[in-house]
């Protein structure tokens, strides 16, 4: 009797092990989400606001309204791309906290092409696209080289380079690139109309939406259906085993980080060409960090980070309404985002470990 | 025929202390389920002071589950544990430690960045704010002297050999003043001479009145130091009693079932079918990743249709032989030749492409990806059998896994399971099945049977001989001298990165090999 039950493990994974992980992670996610909202509401209550009313107003002004839904898609562009910038290197086992800096350098490089390269008008957008990716990619490449050649921890170097990138952009917008005709703000001149990212017909969402969706689809296909994607996952799962099976680990580390940086750079390019129409100081509102959170929340998978970026988009859009409705600072929703991330990280524990 | 070791057989002694009447620890009807697997099935056992009680069984027989319940690591679903006559309910290992149960784990639980003293202080500290290092240090010295557990308390654990680390583990267990000591497969990580030293220690502990519980699948160890034996198979107790009432055959039959026990170890058929050239290290001086020069002017040649064995005490450069052939680390001098081609400057993947296959020293650390499924792990292969196309077709991954599973020398775990959810033995089997594939023509096997149960061990040995008969070249690194003697055409002895001697199949002298392995002394 006992013998039969034991030998059955050779032929079939226990049902519980096949269904449970999905069910558990879904249930866990819901719990974390609801729990985060309740705690958030309680914090607002302590502050003398009606927290549950605030949550309701966030809902009404984001998911429940046409305007809000469009705004969520507008946010999906930087959130989703910056999430992918963390998720792609994460599949190779790297922690990229540098989305913010890569975003800035992408925006910077795109701006250079548009305002200062003298490229023909018709090519401005395609070249800005390439430059955005190259700028972000090269910035992440610094981190990658430090990691591969000098064994410098990539999480730390990418994080520190964020501050450098912000200052590089500041230098240019306060200095050589400042709009000579405008007021004394740290802005470049406004981009020519040929360098504006087109808007999807009848909405306020730019063509950047196609970029982010294309990145998600590409991520899914590459990691699921290509040898390169498979090997990247092997590197992320056990670099020693990867090296020993003939995979050039250094190359995979470099390119996963560089591509991650390129994607964040595209977010920067989409921001200057689609939203701002110029480069200015403080162009990112923590997009790189929110993307980082979204990537961890979504488990670094294409569909996971898409959902997480939409969720953070909804919270962010809802947060804007708090400012108007409840008189709370818009940044108070950062509490909610952090609570959700904290819940996710804290519950990441394999409780179904089977021993014997 | 079994993994019995010469060193072990010669030193078996009778116990000097008579066991006391009442058992110090008993279990009654102990049962544990994991999902739908019955890992322990209604077990009833008694343990006595002054006795070594061996729990014998194959991998997955439920030995570890049993002792993890005794140590409070798992909670039993049914049955009871009775300590000194009263039922106990351990909620955690700390509970078990407080009641006088110590355990030495199979996988060490030491912290490499701390010293021996600090590691022991972690469990031995008495609860005050200030750590009483001098008191603990005194106790370590006392215990070391008493049981021959020589170790420097100030040394960092990361600098210790495996054998020394195990001594620290034992000291750590003893530092909590236990009366019952559980050793989980303690010899699976040790070299032959370390095994003999450990068995000595176990006998001293027994003679000092400890109730020692020894988990093992090696009959030699049971006969070398146990008084009492209980045999588990597939979670259930199949027999047991005083050791004097058993012999090797009867224990094997209890362990494996009547049919399997009568099967003999594999032998070569003698048929040859030579392939191209074998492989060789020619005058190789090698620097490992950590910067140490681990091989000096090594000349080893493995021809096709030949198994060459490497006998060495752990840490004498045998791991670097595999590294040098694979292409990790740095060749300072000399040439590496595989299949007649000089590959000294070629990449790992180029070498694997020539049909090289490596069974790593530590298959879990160096050969597996825990977050991937079994079948994905089988597809991680950069060699000839590797993925050809840049497109990864899921059907191809499934097919490759099925092929590997079919050709595997032993049954593989469920192919869709996450590797990390499996036991160490099963992970090892997956890596072995992947490396022992049909594309492999040049094999370096680092102790492939380490920790495997008897059935799988035989299957692996049969596969190695089968490879040899097919004209493949095999370098077998093993810490089991009997295994080398049974399988190899030649045995090369390595000490401190140098070849100390070579023995042909007909003049293998284990005592002389043992002497050379340890640097010529003893």
C-alpha cells in the first residue's frame, strides 16, 4: 500500500503540486492587494481622512472612468517599459535598479538627435527611437561592464549611476541646451512637430503604447520560445551550471542588462517625444523605481509585469484624484504602492517545500 | 561488492558499555505524509544509551524523515515520541535540543564566514547578553581531546576541509549537552581515511554512554560500529534487531527486497569498439579560479575503451582535472587534448562539442538549475546533444527529456517537477542522466555514485562499463577505492596536485594506493 503511493511519485507529479502554485500565487496576490488597501485606508483614517472614501474616489477616477482608463494606458508606457528594464536582466539573475538613470539617458540621447544632430526631418522619430535605446543601453552597459570585468555589484552601481544621469541631464538643460528664447527654466526648446510621437486616433495615448506592448510580446516569445531566452534563464538560475554547459555567461549578463537599459531608454524617448515635447530637468517622476517595483510584483514575467504596471498605473492615476478630492498629496499613494510591494516580497516564501 | 571499505572492516569492535534496560527514546506508530506520499509508515523503534542504532535504507526509504521528526524538524502526523518514559511533542529543533537531542546534518549548517568558535557559540550560548567565548572555547578543547575531534577553534570554517567541517558539526551538536546524537549519512561526504576516523569517534561516543542514531545506506558502516539495526524500505520498517542476528545478505534483502539483493555488481563484457582518440592532459600546470596552483606538470592519458581512475584525498587537485579538461580556470603550462585535437585555448562549448561530458563534483551546485523543471534541466547541454536551433520548441524539450528518461540508467523523477523541489539524490540522478547521454564520447565523472543508493550505484557502474565497451574514454574520479578497483583499467594516484603513482588493473594494491594518497605516510 505504502509502496504504491511512494512509487506513484515517479510517474506523476502530485496533483497538489501542479495546481497549487498558481492558486496560491493568485490568492496571495489578491490578499496582498486587499491587505495593502486596508492598511492604506487605516493610515489615512489615523490622519483624519476617510480612507475608504479615498479608495472609492481613487477607483471612480481611474478604472471606472473613460478618462481614467486612458490615463492608465498613458502611464503604462513608462511604467511598463521601466518594469521590463528590470525584468529582462532579472531573468539572467541581475538586479537592475538603474531604470531611472537609463530613462534619463534615453531621453537625453533622443533629445540630442532631435535638436542638435541636424538629421532630416522625416528621420527624426526613427533616429530618436534608436538613440533612446542606445542611450539607455549604453548607460546600463557601464553597469554591466563593471559587473563582468570588476565584479562590482550591479544593483549598487546601477542605483548610483541614476544620480549621475540626472545630473548629466541637469547640466545640459541648465547649460548648453537651455532654450535661448524661453524663460529661465531648465528646459530645452520645444521639439519640432515632426519629432512628436503621434497619438492613437481619438485618444490621448501615444504610439508609445505600441512600443510597450511590442516589448511585452517580445519578452514573452524570447523567454519561452528561443534558445537565447532559455539560456538566459539558465544563467539566471545557476551561472556556474551555465558556464559549465558552455554558455558564455558574461555575454548573457552584458546583453540582458544592455537590452534592459535600452528598454528604459525607450521610455525616456517616449516621454520627451510624446508627453513633454522637450527635455527638462526632473523629467521622470520616479518611473524607473516604480517600474522596478512593478517588475518584482509581476514576478519578472511579461504578463505579470504588464498587469503590475497597469495596477500601479491605476493607483497613480487614482492618486492624482486624491489631491483634488480629498486634499491629500498625490504622493500619498506611494504608501499604497510600497505596502503592496512589501506584502509581495514578504510573502515570497516557498511554504510547499516537500522533504524526505 | 557493496561499498564496504577495507579500512572499515578491519576495525569493528564490540561495545564496552552494556546498554541500560529502559530505552532512552522510543517511537510508537510514527507516521508522516507529504502530499500523497507516505514518507514514514507506522514506525515503532527503541533507542538505548550506550548503543549505536543504525537506521539502514536506500535513498527515499524514509530515514531522513524519521530523524527529522525525532529532531523536531517535522511534526509527525500520527504516533508518538517517548523520551525518558514521557511523551514529548517537539515543535522545533530548539525543543529537541533542549531535551537533549543533538543532530549532525548531512548538509552542513555551518556559516563559512565565522570561525569554528563562533559557529559553536551560536548554539551553545547560554542566553546572557555577553557571549562567554572563553567558556565555550574551554568546552571545545575538552570535547576535542576526549573524542579525537581535532580542530582549531580560531580557524574560519571556509578554510576547513570537509572532514574538519564535519568534526565542527559534531562538536556543535555535542556543545548543547545532548544524551542522544543523530548522525544523518555522516560518511557520504568523506574520503576513506576520514570515514575511518569518524567511525572511531562514533565508537567513542557510544562507549561514553551516548545513544547514537546513525543514518546510513552503507552496510560496511553498520557492521563497523552499530549494535542495533533497523531497516527501512519505502517508509516502512522491514526488519531490525541486534546486529549480531544479521549478516550482509539478510540486511540487503531487507533493504532492497529479495530479488534485488541477489543481483550481482556489473562486469565488463570485454567487447570493444574503438572510437577516435581519447583525451589527455600533457604536462599540465593549472591555476584554479581562486588563484591557487592545483595541478603541477600532470600527465594523464585516457584512451578510448578505457576507464582510468583517479584516487586522491579530497582537495588534492582531482577537481581541477575536470576543470582543466572543461576549460574553466587557467592552464599555465602544457596541453589539453581531446579527440586528437589540441583544445588548450578553446572555449568550453567547443570542448563540449567534441563529445566531452562532465559529471561535476557537486551536481546540485554546479550542474542544476533549481528553478527550472526536470525536463528543462535535461535540455541544458551545450555539447553535441545540445539544442541545435535558435528556436526553442517546447515539444523538443519534452522529446529530449523523454529520450533521456528512457535511456537513463535509473528511473527519473517526474519530468514536469521543479528541480528545486526534489531531494538531493534525485537532483543528482537528473544531472547524471543528462551527462551520461549517447553523444558523450569523452567522460569525466567526479564520484558519480556519491550518496546514491545501491540500486542506482550499480546502474551507474553498469553504464560506465557499457560506455567503455562502446569505446568511449572515461576518467573516473572517486573517493571509493573499491569502486575504482572494480571499474578501472588503471588507477592514477594524485597527491597535492602531482601524480604519485599509476597502477595497472592487475597490480592494484589498495594499501599502497592509500599510502600514496596521504602523501606517503602510514
